[in-house]
């Protein structure tokens, strides 16, 4: 589990660096579809869960289908705390049955600058300046996006976001998982602080555990254990960011050790794990699952790339219909071709001679025609 999962990502990295213009996918928190190979995706972590015996799938809504799952992995593409609607739905799901687990991964990390930094190291000399430029641009975009979006939001009963501290690399691991990996060989970053709430504010018997902390003991991974069911409590695992869980960071062997510890901690064997994919604002809450039937009629125009193709066909159809549209107006008689018009014969012969592109030949034929005509006229007079 610790070595097989990142092999696909390594091949993607090497293939991309070898291309002149790599198309880098950077969508955050997804595991399937066109963005499966995103440097900020969760496809590698998902394969680690599958290797541990879990059944993994993706979902994009808070709907009844999600209500029956055992584990939700949620890395929202949103710098702020979950919306009240999403928070309320997930809290009800989490405390509704025993043994459920939510793994929440904070947004304030982007693996794109790290990707371009590695690409710059592996690139041929002519490409290195270009990759360095892309690394600087990705870093600037990350800082700008976080600076505009982040605010000291609160997820009631879960955590508070503190965007004030500067980014810092963790130099030593503490907590229950402190001996799992070597922090000096890892690249775990702390950016926006995800501060767990006091568990007593949620319930008198709830417990808060620091699974992984930094050199100061501040939590990087914390677990809020709900005591609703004593035999098998539900758990909320709060991870500050994805600097060690997203696709590109999992190339690091120490990060894979930490990710493997997370998978073992969840006890994924035989359980259903759903990767909840959502963008800014969080996943929509629905009372019914989206229909699995294929789109029909006008709905096909909203499916890419079928919609784009159908739109072009529709435009061509309109142009064809206009070209065949009847022209209304005062009727007039069209000029009929005359079979006895000698001028048409002359024009046809002229076009044939012009097609030869041989001036001498054409002139010779005209002289021969004139001589023949003169001779015929002389005979007719005698």
C-alpha cells in the first residue's frame, strides 16, 4: 500500500515533464473523471483505501445515497469553512449512526508550485526557465487566492480557521502518530491554522485527540470523537491541509507513511468510502439523488462535448434551411436556353481552346477554320 499507489502519479509526472507543453490539471479534492490525474486530487489516496479493502466511489451532492456510507473523505475546493447547510447535513449524518467517520481536509494548500519545482529539477536546460516561471506564477496565484478568500470562519462544533500565521514547514512530528514518519524528510506545511473547538461545547462525553502535531504540539491532524454510541463512536478527523495527502505530495515516501497510518486508523477494510467532491460554496443539499438516466432532448446540449457538437450541427441545419427557403415576389418568366444559338457554340469552342493554354495551337485552329470556311464559300458561288 505504501509503494504501489504513487506509481501512477510518478509516471504522470515524468510524462508531463517530457512534453513541450504539458497540460497540468490542478482541480482540488477530486479522484475521478477528467481530473483524476490532478496534482491536487485524491486519486492516489483513494487507491490506498482500495488496497486496504475499501469500496471507494465519488459523489458531488449531500443526498440520500450518501447517507448510507461509512466514511466520507472531503477536501472541499473552498478556502472558507463549510456552509451552514452542508455543516448541518454532515453533522446529522455523522451522529445518526455508530461508527461513521468524516475526514475533512482543509483547502489552504496548492501542490502546483511543488510540481513545477520538481519539473524544473528534471527538465532539460532549455525548459528549466519556463518551468521556473510557471512555479512563480503558481505560487503567486496560491497566495492571492488564499488572501482574498480566507476569513476567520467557524464551523460550529468543529473548528475555527485562523488565516493569520505565516506558512511554516513542520520540523518534528508529535502526537499519537509522531513516530510514524520523519518530519525532516517530509514536506508537511502549516498555513491556515485549523483550530479544533473545545469538545465539551459539543457534548460532555466527547473527546478530542491530537493524532499528529507539530514541534510545538499544535494539532495538524485532530480527531473529535462523538460519544453518542459508546461501543463504536463516530469520528470527525480534521486535517489542516493536504500538503501530505494530495496526489503530488504523496510522491514523498514519508507522506505515504502518514497516509497509510490514516487509512489504518479508519479501518477501511470492507467499508464504503466516498470522496465528496465540491467547489466553492460546498456541495448542494438534495432531498433526492440525481437521476442516473442519460440526458435526453434539449438536456443533451448541456453535456460536454456532445452539446458543442449538437450546437454546430444545429447552426448548419439553420443555414441549410435558409438556403432552401422559397423566395417570394413578383413572378417572372426565366429565360430559356436556345438550342439554335450559334453564339453558345462559339463560346464553348473558345473555352476549349483556352483550356489548352497553347496560343499557337489555338491560332492554328482558327486559321484552319477560316480557310475551310473561305473554301466552302467559294464552292457555293461557283
